[in-house]
C-alpha cells in the first residue's frame, strides 16, 4: 500500500479539508485575478499550510499540480536552515530575474519565523518594493515571532485544527476505499491522536493499517499507541474529584507497570476533561501540561495530589517552610512535601531522587 498521505493529499484548493476560511477567499482571488504579492499562512502544524501554498502557487501560474512537479519558477525555502541575511540577499538577487515558465516567480518560505532579525529586515525591503513578477508565500506555526513590519505587508490567512467529525468522516471513507477494516471506536482513537491534523491522522491510519488483515480493534490500537483504556482514564479523573488518593495510586501504578507513559496519561486526561468539563476536574488543566520529562511520573502524581484536602496545608505557610511550586495549581493549594514525597515514592517504587536525579519540585 502506498503511503496514504501521498495518495490522498489534496491537489486543488477544493480538495483541502476543513480550511474553507482560507481556500474560499484564495479561490475567489484566482477567479477575479486579484492576486497579492505577499501571503502569510499561520496555524498549527499539520493543518495544510505548505500544501495550500504549493497548490496556490501552481494555480497562480496555471501549472498542473502533481507530486512529481518541478517548476523552476516555484522555489521552496526552509526558513529554519536558510535563516541568515545572506540567504535572503540571495533570494532578492534571484527574484529580480523574470520567470521562465509561468507569469510569476513564487517563493514559498516555510517556518519563516526562524529568520534572523537581519534577514527579516532584508526581506522587508523586497516586500516594500516587490518586482511585479514575484509572489512570496510565507508559512509559520509561530505568528507572534514574525515582525509586524512583515505581517502588515502580507495578506494573512489563519489555518485551524480540523473538527474531529470532519476528520472522522474522511478517514472512514479512506479506510473503506483501502479495505482497512477497523472498529468505529478504534477509528475515533486514531482521529483523537491526530489532534485535528488531517495529515497526522492519515499517517496514523497508515501506521496501524498493518495491525491485522481482519478487523482492527480498539484494544489493538491502544496497545500499538501505548494508550490506557478510556475507562481507566475516567476512573483516574473520578478518583481525583473524590480526593481518593489510594485509588489514584492504585490506578496509576497499574498503568505504569503496563508501560503506559505519564505524558500519555496526562494527554488523555486533558482530552477527556476538555470533552466533558466539570468544575473540579478543570483545575487539573493548570498542571497536567507540566507533566513531561524529567520526572514525568512524579509530576503527574503531584498534579493529582495537589488539591486533595487531606494533604493540603494552610493558605499562608510559615515563613520557615518556603515552597517553590512547579505549576499554577500548587501556588494556591500546596501539599505537604514530606507526605506527598512518600506517596510518590511508593508509586514509583523508590525514592524520588533516584528517579533520574534531583527533585521534581
């Protein structure tokens, strides 16, 4: 089987999924012949910024867009590895040369926010007085890092994560075309792990398509991705709400013993809480994003135990016992470090300091 993304990647603006706020105005600009000299595509990774840039570049010049295309008038540049002033000066010099095949010479600069300040200044000079035959299409995941002098001279289009229902519908269609038999709930997990990126979701479907020539089940997906069962995540959240530290300890210890990483548990919990918000569990959104290496396991226990009433200390601690919180949650309600350290050590099966050195606090 060919890589699914290569096979089902969009080749026209009409085929781009879930980005109508971008594709409709760009299509209208093409129809009306009102094409700008500079565009800035911004949004999360995997939402189609570079793909749309390529499609648009081909459409502007009337080229047929295929994966194997290699038109000299469409130049792609990685801003992360070509970020210096000399790189931009070279672009400026070559931009002055008229296109050889199409009407426009089009530069696609990916991750444009990686350019140095000097490089941005050099690019600005070209954007201020661009040659009539040149179009710049810049893409970035970090809009705030692009100077306003650049953004003010470009038409900005914001890409967004695609709604799960939209991704699910398309993945289901592709799975049927490729004869991939998969349980509906299992496919939902693939969509959730894709995080709103059609590209990432399709890559994951490609990855798990070999798990079985028969039916791919939810259990297979969870094992392949190293995910905890949905019910266990629900149980952990409920134990937190009920301040049941013993149950939290038991559940997490079982998950750790099965090789489920703390970062994955935290990520699944965040997803669950956002999908089904309730006042007690929402507090966890302050601290769960902090669950990462080093001490990921300890940080997760700390996040869950921080608001358990039986472990909380007075609102105003004694000056002789200062504490440095690791998350916004602990700044309001902090557990007694000695008691909490004992519980964490019990879960991890050893002293906290032996778990990578240092302290998670």
